[in-house]
């Protein structure tokens, strides 16, 4: 988190959600990232999932247009949508620069940002998970080397009294 330019917040892995003691010592929770095993492809229209038509509470929403970037994107979706998280000047400038860009361009801007690309690539388990601009996949996520299983990371962020699902495979944020 420090390398991303985040100050005063940390990421913690929680493996079991049904035990209260997993959350007692965490402090303030700004968002959650869930890892899902993908079954089939993302299809259909998600417009009906949103209670209204205004996505304004969600400040930054770059969709997943780059292969194997969903974990990085999920973390960025939390960081860039929580004003109480302190970010450094470089990340502030990135947020300001991408603010008026179309959503797909925001997604590609992560790949083109040298620091974000370097941080993502340093965390990638396999060279093929490095940020390389390719055709976006409707399956998204990352493929497990064992059985060809596909996994996908999705961020959930509380904003203005609502919980927002920030799934880079969806065309827009979803208010739950």
C-alpha cells in the first residue's frame, strides 16, 4: 500500500468472514475485495442492478480493459473512492488526470502509468500476469495454472451510506 502512495491505511487478508474476531483488530474498514471463482462468462445487462441512475458518489471507476489486472484495479477502486484515505501527490495527479477521461481510457491509463504498472508487475505471480495491453476478456480475472480455473477480484466500497460494487467487468458501478 505504501508503494501505491497510500498513507495511514493497510490491506489485510481475511480468509473467514463468519468469525467476528477477524475484524475486531482491523480498525476502520474502507472497503472489501472479494476473490470469486468465475463460472461461465459475464453476460447480460447490469443496468437493472442499480437502484437509480446516478453514479456520482463513485468518484473513480476504471473498467477492467487489461488482462490480469482485476486485483490491482479492485485495490485502486477502494483507494481512489475513499477521500478519508491519504494518498501521495503522484496518485492525486493520476486521479485528477483520469477524472474526465472515458471509462475505457481510465482502464488503459493504469497500464500506461509507470508506477502503477511497476507495482502490479512486482506482485504478479507469473510473468504472463504482467500488465500488457491486450484485448479485454469477458472472463476477466486470473487463471490458475492447475486446472485453468479463472478467478476475479471485485471491490465493495461504502460511499454516502450505500455499498457500491466496483467490478471492472461491469460497464458502471452497481449500488447494492
